[in-house]
């Protein structure tokens, strides 16, 4: 790997986070809709390349105790933390290795899922080629690889903003966030660059240094990615976010690939749709009967069979067509293996061992949908006491004493609604 990138990862810890679009329960949908039949992740071999502190992989290992998971990362300190967190969480079906992808030779059977999030666009072409070749060699016939990368169409407009912010940095700004704040004050009110600046500011300083302001940032067109993958025997199945398959300006893709010699099913059938669990995105139903039927299951998911029962007057062909249309527009969010939890706070709130350990260390908590959630420092103090020994009233009293700004009851309900409690 190039020296500037290696130096960055040795000197700065990549923020602990999970990646919802690289969750096998989500990327499996792209495989199914792309005509690929894959193994269920509950009994799969799963590898994450660039696993950092294990925040993505450990919750997956807890969700699927019969799966076997492996994580590798260049950073030895990140691997030490990942092993420590897994041990504290009592997770035994995941292993972590400090290794360079180019030197890593996995033992055992091929992998059913390979995850490579957040490094493709920041490494030289040599490492990109090594990643493609590794996936082609180490995927099982049913396996899929999810590789995220920055898309050229969206980044074309971001680079001028980055260069302006770097000029402000060189002129004496304290850090990237300060440079962006200064840049915002001198940008015209009607400039499209304002939205880009605000998006960068929303990422925060920990992400910016690895993302927009990384020493290397090499966005690719989707066409180049698909073509290069095909050259080593990999077939593109679609984006882990199916709405990103439509033409348009994108800053990011989570591409799902399989082996080119894997059997292909040309038609998406009702049998395929029946494997999916469905919930709503940000758009509300507004009179659409299919979306309204899905919304009744919130915060959980509805199955296509649930929708059939709720909408008996709708023909299966029409229902399937409307489900697919909603998925392609990003209105319906599909997955397999939907989480099952009570959205009401328990009498004695209890985090599982991994979330509790993260709360004690001030690290983001991963919710039931595999989304990371961070908190102000004093809120972590409340979370760290959610071990099941205190009831809601005792926790509310502790919160009132230590962080009086926290509106405890709605906050507790929000946590429960995201499936945070064991």
C-alpha cells in the first residue's frame, strides 16, 4: 500500500462503525434480484477485508452464531481492539488477523461473503487489482463480494471544494472542519457547493481525514468497475442499494459481485420476492396501499406474504411489480433475515454484552438494523448502566443528575425502537 495511506492508518485510528449496505442481510437482496442464488449468511463463511476494530463484523457474528467470520486489517492496533471487543462480548465464531490483503492466504473453505468497505478508492491500482483477484480466487460458487467505492460522477463536483479547503488549511486554518467552516462563510448563497460543504461538515473530523481529505482519493465510473471485475472472472449483480442501479449522479456505490461461472437465473419470480423482508424508507405512504400495508409492521418488516394477506384484492403479479418498483426507487428497503425485537423499552433496560462494552468505552452502538449510533460523552455514562440491574426510574434519576439536558423517556423509547436492548 502507498506510504501516505499506510502512514495515515498507523497514526490515526479509523472510526469504529458498522456499514449497513455491507450487511450480508442487505447485500443478499442485490444478489437475489441479480439472478444469483446464494447461501444464507446464518451458516456462511464471511470475510471482511479492512475490518478496523470489528464494529461491523462482531454484531454479525452475534446475529449468526453458526456462521464463521474472519476479519483482516493493516492496523495491528485496530486488530488488538477488535479481539478485545470480541472477547468482552463473548463472541467465539470470529477471528481477526493483522494482515495485508496482498499477503493473506486464508485457510479452509472459500468464502460465501466477502466484504471490502471503505478502502478501494484510497489505495493504488495494484491493491485494487489484488482485491479483485482475491475475490475471484476465494469466493465459493454461491458466494458474493460487496466492494464499496467512490463514484466519479458525484465526486467530480467535490474536488474543487476540497482544493479550496486545502488552500485555507495551508493559509493557517486549524483543521479540515475549520477550513470548511471558513469556506462556507465566503461561498455564495446560491452556490451548489454549499450543499457539498454541509455534507462534508456533517461527516465530522474523524471521517473527513480518511474520506474527502485522504492522501489518495480515486473515484471510478461504475462502468470501469464492472469491466475491471469482469476481466478477472467476476460478474456484477447490482448495487447493495438497488436504487443506486438507476443512472444518475452518485458519490458512492456498494457493488455486489459473484463469480462469472456461477449459475444465473434470468427472471425475478414471486418465489424470489417471498424471501425478502420489507420496510419503508424515508418516504411516507400517502395513500399507496402497498406502502401503507408495509408501514403497519413498523418498526419491523413485512413479508410479501403479509402484503398478500392484507391486500387480497391485488393480483400477485401486480403486487410483485409494485414491490420491485418501490425497491428500485428506494421507497421500500428490502433485506433478508429481518431483526425481531420489542420496540417498547423493557422494565429493566439491558444492552447485550457488545453494546455494553462499547458504551463503557464511548464507542458507537450498532442497532438492530446494523446502523451505528454515537452519543455525547455523558449519554454514554447512562448507557453504561444499562446492564439490567436498574429499572427505568433508577436510570431516569441517574440521567437527571448526570446529564439534565437529556429528555430521558423519549430517548429510551428511541433506543428501544432501534432494537438496542437484549
